[in-house]
C-alpha cells in the first residue's frame, strides 16, 4: 500500500469533485454552445448524455482512483498488474496526464481574460459603453501578447500555489471558502438577471425542447461538452478519488456531482441569457458571449459595473477550483514516481504548462493566421491543442469505462459500490456498452476535423484496440468460470 493521503472528511471528495467540475465549462462554454445550437434541444441531449454516459464513467473513474489509492499513472500500472491485464491500460494514466497538461495550458489563458474583465468592471471603464467599444476592447485584449501573458502567468501561479500547499492546507481549505462563495454569487447574479433582464425569454430559450432543431453537429457537441464539464476521462477525478474516504458512497456522490454541475450550468445560462436578451443582444455570438455580449449588457444596467465585477470574480473562482484539479494528477505522479517534493512537482508541471500556454497566447495575435501550426495542421496552436484534448478526454473516458466494466471483478466492484445487484447490472451495462458506443459516436465529430490522416488513423486503431481488449477480458473471464 502506498502512503496516500485521504481527504479530511467523508464529504470532501464531493466538494473537490464539484470544484473540479464547475468551471469555465459551465459559465463560459455551456451558455455559448447552447446559444449557438439553438437552446433547449441542445440541453436535452446534454442532460441525457450526463445521465447515461457521464454518471457511469464518473463512478468508474472515482472507483479506479479509490481502488488503487495512487495517482492515475501509478494507479493504472498497479491495477493492470493486480488484474493480470495488459500494461497498455497504463495508457489511461498517461492520456490523462497529457490532457491535464494540455487543458491547463489554454484554460489558464482564457481564465486570464476574466482577470482583465474583473478589473475593467470594477474600475467602471465600460459603464455606458456602446457595442463597438466593447467589442473593440475584446479585440485589443486578444491582440496584446504581453497582456495575455501577464494574466495567464498570474492565474497559473495562483493555481500552483494552492496545489503546492498540499491537498489539505491548499486544495481543501481553499475549496471550503471558494465554493460556498461561488454559489452565493451565482444566485445573486441570477436574481439580478431576473430583476433587470428578460427572464421569460431566457427560460423559454433554454427549456423549449424541439429536437428537430438540433443538427448532428449539435448532438456531438453536446456529448463532448458533457465530458468536459464533468472533468471526465483525464485523471482529475481519479486523482481526487484516490483520496476519497472508504465510507463515502460512489453512486450517491456521482449523482450529486452531476446534479450540482448541471444545475450550475442551467442557472448560469438563465442569468446570462436574461441579461443578454434584456439588452436586446443575440444568443448565438459564440465564445464572445461572456466577454462581449455580457459586459455590454452590464454596461447599460443599474449597478452593472459592480455586479459585473462580482460576476467575473465568480468566473475566476470557478476556473481556479477546476485548474487545481488539472495540476493534482500530474503533480501527484511526479511525487510518487520521482520522489520530488510537492512544491517541486507542482513547479515542474505548472512551468511546462505555462510555457505551452504561450502558444495559445500567440494564437490570438502573432500566429493567429500563420505560423507552424497553420502549416502543419491548418489551424492555430490553440485550436490544435483544444482538438487534441477533445480526442484525449473521450478516449480516456472510454478506456476507463472499458477497464472498470470488463477488468474489475464483480466482487471488487461490489466492495467499492456497496449497492444493489440491479443497480450494479445497470451500471455495468452502461460502462461496458453504452458509454463506449457513445464515445465512438463523439469521435465522428472530432476525427474528420483533423488535417491529414495520421490522427484519425491512430484514433480508429485505438478504438478498435480498446474493443478488442474488452472482448479478450470477456473471453478470459468466461473461461475462468
Ligand atoms: N470541468 C471543468 C469545467 O467545466 C474543466 C475541466 C476539465 C477541469 C477536465 C478538470 C478536468 O470548466
């Protein structure tokens, strides 16, 4: 047994997992994707995926973490050995580590934009500004490598400091203050939107389900978003799961995380669209929804500067409670594998991710239209990195589902899940068949986007390989019995 830490309380894993799940995905990505995809129908598919695919994988990923009580890479190595399965399953850990490092690199740059807007709001620079001024302001921010780098650096240092302090003094204590504050602010912004915005229009936009309106692309985006928002398939949940108390219920915790995460996305959507519609603006403005439309709406409303500033603090807090969960799996691995001290490990991880983030910074200005990544992959470095994570996360999730579904024995799973035979059967069916099939479907979206054939070919091979491996377990098991 390794000398792993455990969270202070039975419920701390829930707090940490909610902190990881609730982030830019809920406040920034979810509203703009919903806006681009026409509202309610998108949400319906998103919610279905959360329940049919997200929750089963969330249970599986937490289970692998708690069963191994190690960081994702060492944990999968351990589980592969103790289950006499191929060492190739260790790739779950490596994929997770790679995704964490890649996501952190751009997540920190985008969270940095929120630092800029917090400042702009509190100083009242945007009060009364017109549409042109606000959108020029956003363009000017993106055009400045120096400003973007400054904010990116500040954000990543803050995240690193928290993780560097350790899971108790750093992660737990900051989440204990941060999360309740975030929920209060969110409710405050909702109330503000209700009073000052067009709440009825927002509600009907979000909750009118007309499936026919949704394109295939929209379906696939909704599934991708459900992975991203639950932090699935990349080791964050596994790393936190390694510290989870044996007393906590996997099923109940997973449902609670998914419920809170979805509720936050809905409330954020209601608040943001109330304000945006109230100001007579368009829902489908893409990634600029939060950074152009929303500041514009605040510019015209009573106390807009103050509430706007508080709103961007919320964005920052939610982003930092997620970014720390991106650092933890890699830092924990470096500590376990190379005997580094925690501060050394965090420093190494954060420095490398920071440097990679400079590529994202350059993607909005000096290398927006040209440069190596455009020559090689026909897209900016930021788009390329995001695409890679869009492949790695579902792939990791699929492998996690397959491993938990096929390699773990009935009694092991029951020891972790302590649940009824019926729910066990339902869960196992979902992780064995439904989740892998759904992920294969998500790949239909990502693979054709890739310039050249190399990555699709590797992706297809890995999917086929994963299914083959799954089958082998099935055959081996039936021979054992
Ligand atoms: N779930 C986070 C969000 O919604 C993003 C994230 C993904 C965090 C993967 C950790 C791991 O913003």
